[in-house]
């Protein structure tokens, strides 16, 4: 089994002036491959979003880690952002504009369905 870091982006809330607040969150998962890690991350992110009434972006990104074992489902990183953009606009402007997708299968993305 390998370890993967999976990034998800959420609409965290909205300020009184209408500015949206977004959370970029990276969680570690133990899995046989990137597809399994993304499946586990999708389940975890949906539960995380539902329990907090957040909106989750349509895409996640997994990256295979090298090094020592982690704790499955452990949050590795979280950062908040603010913008007047919708979740989809924020995601596209932050991650899609200069996107590079290597051919390496250890680096995968998967749209979230549902």
C-alpha cells in the first residue's frame, strides 16, 4: 500500500459583504493506487462538507507520497482564501489557468460525481 496526499477545495462560507471564503485542504490516504485514494478522499470530503454545510469543488487531485507511513484520513494542510468569485470560478482561476498534468500515473485528478 502507498500513501497519497489528496487536495480538495471547499466553499467555507460567506462574509457579510458577499465575499466567499474557500478552504484548500490536503488529507493523507493509504491506498493501493491513486484511483483508490481518490475514492476514499471523495467519501471523506463529502462527509466533511455535509457536516459543515460546505460546498465541495468538482475536482480533487492526488499525489503519491514518498517516505514514511502517515495516518489514513489525517489532515495534512488547510488554508483559507476569500474572493467574490463562485466556487467554480475560484477553482478554475487558482488551479486551472496554469495547469500542467504530467504523464506520471502517480499524479491523478478525478472529478467528483454527486
